[in-house]
C-alpha cells in the first residue's frame, strides 16, 4: 500500500474515531405542565424514558388513594435494577412540603425506609434537600435517594432514585450526570 493511501486511511480513521463521540450524546428532556416548561434534565444514552400523566395510585391493603402528577422515569435499556423518577406535584410549594408529599407516597416507592443521610445542597443552582437511605422493594433490598429541588414560582421538583441490591454501581455515575444536567426552565 502506498504511503499516500496509508495517510488517507489514517486521516479517515482518525476522523471517524473523532466523530464517534459527536453522535453519542445525552438526550435533553423537558418536564411540562399545561404546556409550560418547569425543568429539564438529560437522559443518558442507552437509557429509556417513560412518561405518564396525572393519575391516582391506590394502596390496595390500606384502601388509600393518592393523586400523582406526571411522572417521568428513566432506567438503563437493558437493566431494571436502577430507576430514577421526576415529578412536580401540583400544590407542593416548598422543600418541606415536598418531603411531606414524599411521606404520603413513600409506601408506593420503598418499604421500611431507613434514612442514612440528610443534606442540603444546590442542584441546577437551586436549593435542594437530599435524603439517602435503604429499604425494601418487591421483596428485595434497595438503596434510595429522595431529592426535593426548590423551583421558581412556588414549585418543586421531586426526584427519587432506586438501586436494587446487586445493581451495577457504575450506574451511579449516570444518575449523578442526570442531576448535574438538571436546569430550571421557569
């Protein structure tokens, strides 16, 4: 092979290697209510996003029903041991109200929760509170993170992550990247 062909192939290979990262990027999504954007975040590549509208959840054992606003949930495409969900509950206007809301719906998320840490942080430049802990879900052990982010105009974003025992801890980097991409849109 001639020296010119080798150089052309090397340049072409370098171009395609350089382009590999260009086509692979996270997907920005926007949480809206009534057509108004409230916040956004990026879903990592090879994760699937599921959305649902407002609905009622019922605890069949207690006969207890709770209203839930639109939920946007994401998980890796090929692994259901990791999950993150976002919601902006209507009428919940502060971080403290957000945690009262979570206490009302926690039985639908994690059984027997044990809090291991509680911190005040900033996410997307906004005040937030993050509670981490362990519990049970679907008969197995889980680690969870419950986060309430104070949005402008008397709204909050509530995010919950759940990792089943034995989940690939490499997904923690993806979850942290989702939080790092969080941005208010009001």
